[in-house]
């Protein structure tokens, strides 16, 4: 029987898929939050989206560390090119 104590546990494909999806969702959340913060006038809504942006950026930092540790390529998520902060609010 092999000694599993010395072997690194690899992520399963479903775990990688979940991390990948979370990365995409968090990059989208950053774009949406930055747009709302550029447009919103209500201070309570502004505070909510400030928190949302901060949380998404923290998630992305952790996710990048996991992908790097697992020697996996980063997903191509949403970027600042995916949102026009000058677009009028709807």
C-alpha cells in the first residue's frame, strides 16, 4: 500500500471547475462594482458596492494563489476592458 502521507493531494476536476467559475464570477463582480461606484449617488449603495469590490478582490488574490500553487493557468476573466465607466447609467 502506497504511503499517501508524503504525496500532495491534487485538486479534482470538479474542484478546479468550481475555482475557475468563482474566478470568472469575481472578475465580473469587480467590473460591475467599479461601474456602479463610478455612477451611484446613494451613500448606502456606494458602501455596499465598496464592500463587494473589496471582497471580490480578496477572493481573486486567494484564487490566484491557489492556481499558482497548483501550477494551473489563470482563467481569462473579465478585465477593465470589459466595462466602460463612462457609459451612461440606465
